[in-house]
C-alpha cells in the first residue's frame, strides 16, 4: 500500500513539525524551572506496574514479566498514570514531588489523544487542593512566556492565560450551558438513579441510551453542551464534581455530595485533573472494587488492585493534593499545533488505515 503522507522522519514532514518541537523544548524547560524554584523534587517511577490504574473506562497495555524463576513471572501493565507510585513516595516522606512521565492508554487516538503521551503530575503534602489552582495559573503563564505566546487559540476559540481565570462549579456549568439543575437530579450516592437526569437530558434534546448510568448521561451533556464553552476567553477551572465522579478524591467537608476535584480547560481543551487526595485505605479499596465491577460489567475485564498502594495508605499517607496535566496538549496551545502528533518527536506507529 502506498502511503498517503510521508512518515514522520521524512525531512519534509519533519521540517513542518520542527517549530512545534522547538516550543516543546522551551515548555519542558519552563516546567522544570518552575518546580525547582518551588523546592519540588523531580522523581522517576517505573512504567511497569502491578495495576495500570483503576478508571473503569481506560484501556491498558499488558505484558508478561519473565523472571529467572518461572514461578516469579506475572502479568504487569504499562501505567495510565504514575499516581500510585508517586503517592507511595509521599508516604515515604517526600513532601513536594513532580514527574514528567510517559503514560499509556490503549484505544485512544485522535487529534488530541495518543496511545503514549507525556503527563506531568505533581503532589503537595500537607496542602489543600485549591493551592493547585494557583500552581496551574503560574505554570501555564510561565510556559506561555517561554513559548513567546500571549494568547492561546484552538479550533476557532481564543483564550488569554494572563487575564484572571474563571472558577466555575460543575453544577453552575450545567445551569449556565444546559439549563439543568444537576444537584436536584443527584441523590449523593456512588451509583445515582439515572432517571431524573435522563428526563432532564431528554428535555434539552439529549436522549439517553438504554442502560445508561447517571455518570454516562453527565458525560454526554458535558461533551455536547458544556465542554465546548469551557476556557473561552480565559482558562476555566471546573470545580466541585459529584463525589461519584472522583474515585481518588476526598469528599468536601462542607458538602459530602461533592468531591475535592477540579479540571482545567483552555480553548475547550481539557488540560489537567486535580484532587484533594483520598487517604482512607478502606474507602479506597471499596471504590476500587466498585470500579472494577463496573469495568467487568461493561468491558469484560478487570485490573488487579495494587495491594502495595493500599498498604502504603494504611501506613499513613499525609493529607495531600495532586494533579495530572497533559504536557502535549499544553505544548499544542503554546505552539499553535492542531494535532497532538505534531508536538511529539516520534509518534507511535500510525494505524495501517491511515498509511
């Protein structure tokens, strides 16, 4: 089959991407300077893990560890996030850590998704999740300055990271952009009754599918009516997610129906996901089990629990705040790239259908 476009290494194709990659270098340098100036330690944890992560809808890459003793061989996974290993380092006593990690998610490929990508995660022990908002403001501005970018633009939307950012709760976003009172349709449990929200969705022309869970309907409304508006004009911090949508987050003390979680958007593009970290091992185990039961019901598979991670929580993880930010997407905004492959030095091999 004759390729429809040259491979990434072809000099002509590479020359087109080279300016974006130059910006990538400046952004990564700005990230390291940012954290070094704040007394963070850069860590480097293994990609191979007992558990890749426990999000029900993520697919992982699996491999088999071959050991000198055949009885020691076992199934391992490429991590979808370095979270579990980094939290173990918090238990070990590191108070401020960050990592630029290659992470892996199977079944994801689009202009904004790649099966292998770079995730920036950082954790602050002894601090609340709201301090991470300030981190994001200062970090994104530092990266924009390093790239020589005053404004971001993506798919026809513009965003000025140097103006005051917008803080918006999930409930207020549903009211503003979808005309739905989300909390009136939420019973506060970890598996809410979908019927009230399904009725509201149908009222605005979003018809639920048979078997939809409450969270499925939330995602569809967000995708169709809310996310396209987030980060227009200025970046938007979307806060106070329902607790059933934050398996690794603590409930808010003032309203246990909601979680200490926020996501960051710019130009309609999700950049980061933050939590006030859950430290109760028993609650975490119960959430993992519920997530894996859902995964098995939906996809016919489940991932093993990282018992070492739960043991670390039992030993005593400090109250902490943590966040994951998609470096490649931030580089896209800083360089003006429209496709994530344009900011990767060597993209994962293209599907045969695209050659």
